[in-house]
């Protein structure tokens, strides 16, 4: 009888443990709310951190950053301009709608049509002329020209597959805040500026997630994210500021994960108006900034200097290209040559809640003042900065530009930042640079592309279009109760294998 009672107690404990696991919630804090969850509406890293758990693309990127099957099980180039995908069978959207070739065609027709034109994603995929349904499990992408970066882009943002019937029934505006995909978690609720709640999608083609619910909290202030992490109200916090590293490391309940990132930070220089329209001034500002001091003192070593807007993980990286050396005397001489009077104001725009870059901006202001300039620091709210100030050319002389480099190919950075007329490039116009960007954009030969991409990096360096600052390491704070989490190098969180104890 005692043995039977022991067995019953053991069984009860096991059942309770299983019940807790099934009811478990993982809470993740990130800095920014993208405000629209439609894949074609945004280009923000924060979107990927959340929505890659809701949506799938035809191709995915694994933890090793290599491309792997997603909603497509295989792909092949039938001709240089015909890319054929074989689709995964038996997959359903969260609302029960079947995933098939028609859904793929709908998703890309929408991305490449009037609705997609409203957002920044369409430019990534304009090499796709049309998508043809071969049969229910096969689609052909008919390209207007070869696109050597298309496959890696399909693992990113705008190319996520969306449900045709749901969007046709509910409308685009409703879909913005009530997303439906085929991913491991389905939408429960969204409070603008506050939170997003998701629940495990037991019918996920890749296997049911290990945690029952995921709550994302949007907390702009880094110190608040850390405080919530310490209090146990957050399990994973992104964007830990280096000033809080010691706090995380000193807490026995927490661990710090530092991972190399494709993200680079720079100050872009407005070439269309003000003192920075003069090449000599832009070069002077580059010479005026001590990047190594910024990395050592502000980043505490969690970063490395860059000479162009890409990391060493990027295809197109040129290890021989060096950043401008710190040379205040050279900076002063160029400013004098350009006729810039001592005390001339140079505006520096940045995101006010980005604690690390706020310190960087203050340090840069000091470097500018050391060469006789007056720095005018202008903080902005995140969404206003990225949706209004930059794309509408309302920036000051210098402005923060962080770039995720999520394709790990310089084309996606350089084309969008430096080609005339692009969403993120409202001021720079250079025909020679446009020609190089266009040429490499359609080349099939990767060695030839590498040569051209390095030429483009050298040209942006010589034109001093930016003050490239550093390639950052991403810092994550993690509660030790979290199991199976490895911070990603591309910030695209995939949480189906993560659990909590």
C-alpha cells in the first residue's frame, strides 16, 4: 500500500510538472514596438525579433546563419531568371487556412503591388517580375534579371508568407495589428506601445513549441528593461547597455550573452545641405572622431571599428579598407580650407532612448568641439526618427544610422542606403555610385560582385558619406530559469525550442 501511495504521489508530481510546463510563459523585453506586424510594412530589427515567431518564409536562416528549408523544402534555378520552389505539404495558417502555392503567389503579388509600395520592403524584391503557380506545391519566381542576393533576402523580412483569405476578409489595416502566419506561435493580443502576447501553435509544421505562451514587452528605456529582468518580470532582455553589464554579471539569477552582430553604427552625414554638403567638411568630421576611444570607454570593448557600413560577416567586406585615423590637426586644416568658421554649428540627430548611442553622440560632440565646432545634439523618438525625419530628409548635418545587415551581403545595405531615391537615402545622389550599385545588383558571378562591392565601400569611404563608428556586439540578459536559449547573431529570435523551468 505504501508503495502504491508513493507511485501515486510520483504520478501526481509528474502531472503537476507537465501542467506547469504547458502553462508556462516566456517574457521577452525589447526596446521598440514596430507598430505594424504586416511583413511588408517595416524594416526594423525589432519586427524580426517578434514576428519570426509568427511568420515563416520559404527559406530560413539557421543558428549557424546558413540558409535552410522553411516553407519550401527545396529550390533550384531552372534558368538564370526562373527560380523554382517545391513547397512543404500539410502546413496550415493559424486560422486553419491551408498553405499552398496560391498563398505564395498572393504574398508576393501583394508585396510587389500597390500595398507593398507603401512600405520599405518592395525595393528588396523588385527583381521578381511575377510568381507563377505550377501546381499546388510548386511555384516559379520569374525574374526580370538575375538577383544574386534573392535567396538570402527571402529568409529575412518582407518575404514572409501571409494568408490570402484572412487578409481579403479582414483587410490590410486589421492585419497590421492582428497578424496570422504559419509560425510556431499564434497571435493572442497586442497593445500598442506596451505588449504582444502569443501562444504556442500546436499544429506547427516544425513541431510544437516547448513553452505555452510568449509575451513581448516593449520597453524603450534600457535601465527599465534591466530592472524588470532583475525583478523576474522579464526572462530575456535585448539591448543590454554596456553600462549595465556589471549589474547583469553580478546578479546570481542572470546570465549575460554577448554575440557578434551584423549591426553597425555610424553617423551619416547629410550631403544635400549645410556645411556637410562640402566633401572637405565631411572628411574633417571623420578625422575629428576617435573611434577607438569610443569603443574602449563607452562600449567597454564590446565592439570593433569599421571603415564602411558593414561588418566582417558581410559579403563585400574589405579587410584592407581602413577607417580615417584620429587626426584633429588634419580636421582643423580641412575645415579652414572649406571656409568653415570656428563656432559653426553641426547638428547631431539620434534616438533619445538609445542609452549607448546617446553617450556616443555626446562623445562625438566633444570631438567636434575640440576642432572648433559647436555640436547641437537633437534626440528623437524612435518611430518618428525612422519614419519621418530620415526618409523625408529632415535630418541635421549628422544623424545616427544603425543598420542590421541581416542579409549578410553588402548589397542590401549599400543599395538601400546609397542608391538615389531609396527610402533610407533622401539626400545622397551620385551617378557613379548608382552605376556601380546597379551593376553588381544583377551579376551572377560572386567574385565579380565582391570586387564591385569593395569598390562601392571604398567610394563611400572617399566621399565620406558617413562617419562609420563600430560593429557592435549584441548584449542579452537572460534569467537562468530559461532553458535552450542562444542569442542570435541576426536578432531574429526563434523561440520554439526555448523553455522555462
